[in-house]
C-alpha cells in the first residue's frame, strides 16, 4: 500500500535543543519520528564535526518524520519562531510512504 500526500520533515538541530524540538513535535501531533546522529559537515560557518568526547553544543542530530499535511503544517509553524534564533535547518518535501498491511 502507498500512502500519498505525506510530508517528510527533517530538523537539523544542536543536541541541547533536541528536547524543545521533541516537545514542539508532540504538541503538533507528531507521534513517530527517528533521530539520526551526524558525523560532521560544512555550512556557512565552515566545517564542523561531532565531538563525541564532550557531547556539547557542537553535537548535532537530525529529527526525521513523515506526517500528513495537517500535522506537518502545525509542526513547521511551531518551529518558525526559533529557526533564526537557534540556526535550525528545517527541510520538508512531499513523500509517498510505502507499507504493507
């Protein structure tokens, strides 16, 4: 079975802010998500890598979820006020979710 009209949302966030993002997700109705660790990357402020020794603000996580349009809209709207404040990277795209009943 294919469920169409799902929205894939990725929130790239510093680990210390993760609890707040998870709370916003729950308030928006997001019941299922996956947390993905990151190894490093490069952005506007240059290269970075996850420092697993200190586990500080440099540790980044991606929260990944697939939601219907209504829940996705609520979640993304709840993130807008803190995107600039905390330098979040939020991506959303249309997705077809395939599963077998």
